[in-house]
């Protein structure tokens, strides 16, 4: 099924893997997916491997039950259900990133809300929900979203938001395109760092809801500019 996907889409998915490592969002773990351009009931994602090493041939096709459609039995990530369950309930979403990007973790474990602190992260809006896995399976899990049921619970908490935090684990970002979701993942991490830097200095003035919306609309018109730079930087860092 992957062979029917637009090769440019697969190229962008491979580039996104490398960009997200180079920008500090992914490390040896985490993943990005994109909805299949010919069949909305399918999505593309790498097989289970470090994102920095992903090439075109490592991309596999998955259905919305989280089943990998591969004649050779190649498997993908244990947490692929994050992607399948979000694609199932969010027809507006065409790309999903799950990462453990570090600066965001404190906001999932303290009750301190992640909020838009600057104009580059207005897309966050007023509320970034936090998924508490204990509400699904109690306090003895390994925190991974390793089933359809857990993916469904996470997708419910995400609702219509662009980002949700996973307590003690990481976050999920969604977007209408690879470029948009990569932008969002990078600037969610940036926003978390800025909030942590500003907090000791005093009371923070966050973007208003109207400012958040206006800046998000503005930035969505310029997604290709940083994308080209991130892609070049990832290449020159030899991650491609
Ligand atoms: Mn994870």
C-alpha cells in the first residue's frame, strides 16, 4: 500500500524524522506519521527504529486498527495506536507526532499549565490538556500507549486541541500537514523552555485568546520558510 502513496509525501515524512531529531524533539524514541494521500483509512509511519536513521524503505503502511500492512511482517512502534486512534476521530488531522521532548515534561506532572508565551506558539490556545494514564489502567502501567483502548482514551483527552501532554511520558502534536505538525512540535518545546525561563522572573503575561488565534493564523501562512531551513540544517548535520 505504501507504493501507492505520493513519493513526495514519503520524502517529507523521512525529512521530518531527521528534522525532529536535529531540532531536539525526537531522540532515539518518538515517531511521526502522515495520513495516506490516497486512502484516509491508512497512514504511513516508520518501522520500529531510531528516527534519525529512517530512510524511504523504512516507511510502512498501517490501518486505523493499528495493524501494519506489510507482506514481510515488518512491525512498527508499540505506540502506533496514538496515531491510529487520533486519525480515526480527527478527520482534520493529517499528521501526528509523539515525542518525549524534554522541556514539556514538567508541565505534565505539576499542574502548571502550558500556555502560549510568545507569538510563535499561539496555536497552543488557552488549554493544553494532560492525559493521565492512571485514569485508564491504574498506577502500575509502563505508561506506554500500547493498545487501541489507551489510544482511544488519549484521543478523547486531546479532543479538538493541537497538543496534549502525557503525564510523566511526553506529548502528542497534531496538524493538517507534515509541515504544520513539525512546526508545532518544535515550537511547543520552545514554548515550554521559555515558560520555564520566565517563571522565576515574575508573573507571566500570556497571549490572549484573540492574540493566540491571530498569531496562529499568521504563522500557518509561513510554514515552508522554517521547513526549508530545518531540512537543510538536518542534512548538514549528517542526520540524513
Ligand atoms: Mn512514548
